[in-house]
C-alpha cells in the first residue's frame, strides 16, 4: 500500500452503516485484508462503534486482527452518534453513554485475558498487552472526561471545535484529565484528525479539493453545514500548499497534539489527487516539519 511505502505510521478506517457517508460497516474484515498486504503499517479504527455489537464478539474480532497482523492493531472506540444507525440496529440512542461505558469496560477486560462476568474468556488473545486504545469524542467538553479515565483521545475537530486555536483547548482539557488520573505519559496521548489535501499552492488545493470537501460535508447527516471556504476561515483542515500545511502541523505540535490523522480521501476526490497529496505530505511537508520540531 502507498501509505506504508511512504512511511505513514497507521492506516485508520471508520465504522459506519446504512448510508453513503460511510463505506466500511465491518472494520476488522477490511483491516485483516490490509494486514495481509502490508508488513509494518499499524491498523487503526477511528472509530469502532461499540454499541452496535455484542462486546464479546468485538473483543474476539479485534484480538484475531491483532494476531493476524502480527500485533499492529490500534483500537479507537466510540459509542456511535448517527440516529439512523441506532434506528437500523434497533437501539435506543438515549442509552448510548451507559452502554458504551459497560461495553468498553468488557472489551478491555477480555482483551487483557480476563473473564467476563459470566465467566467467558476469549480463546484467541491479542499479541499486544495492552492493545493501544483511544476514545473518540464529538463534543469538546468530553475531552476532560476521557482524560480523567486515563485514555488517549481521538477527535475530528471540525465537528467539535469552532476554530483552529480551539484544538489547543481540547488538548489542554484532555491533559488536565490525564494528570488528575495520575497518568504521566501524555506527550502522544491525543490523536487529531483533519481533512488534508496538499497541492502546489493554496489556489491549486482549492481548485482540486473544494468540491470534494463540500460533497463530503453534505453527505454527513445531522451535521452543521460547512464548505471549503468555511474550512479556510476557521482553519480546521490541512488543505493548501506544502508551506501552509507544514506551518499548521508545527502549530499543532506546539499545542501538544501527539498524532495527526490525515483524512486525505474524501468526497470522491480522484484517486490520482489523493495519491499525489499523500506523496507531497510525506516527501515535502514532513521534512519541513521535522526541521522545526522533534517528531
């Protein structure tokens, strides 16, 4: 895969159901196929929706994926948030927080090799002990709660922040929670996902990616409407020239962001443009960033 060849750390996919907004209803199936074609690339979910399946089945599936990939799983989890998904599965969304907490606790317990309350243990255990975990949020105020539980944070800021500088508050609140939880390894505890398109100039990025970005946001049910021009005004993206994107990555590092997830394939953007953007990011943006910060 191109991502592995270019040196990217992790390949993330999101779980979605019953609508064109998402293309992967079963992440461990797709990630197992990717595992067979890669050697180094870590395999991540951003996120796996824990409320839609039996948590024992979830633990079994992702433990198997970790084994098949040689210990490359990164498990980002969340409750799910789209009304039509809860309706499709016949689940009351009013119960999602309590259900997520219970399901997440059970998944962690099983992946650690412990028994469920009914005595059941999964017979295929993950190679990683523990499996790397992160909890996805949509509301900025949840960052502190996730940290207070001692977990890494995964966020898509265009859905939870008003402007680029708000990401610093998100990271700060998460770190405040981690500190209260007594956790000390906080440098790489936040994962921030931003729409990304790198081109020869800011104008070229707009010409190539604006329509695709607008289509992507339009397909996102129940979300506030946003356009490429809005993203340029609020700064909640990594779209522009090599210089523009590199400067924003440096700023994110200064905010304390540990990892950046580049959402590079959106809105039916042509494959040739996605690949070129990924190359520019890896081969031209990142060398500039490494020259200014320790990464």
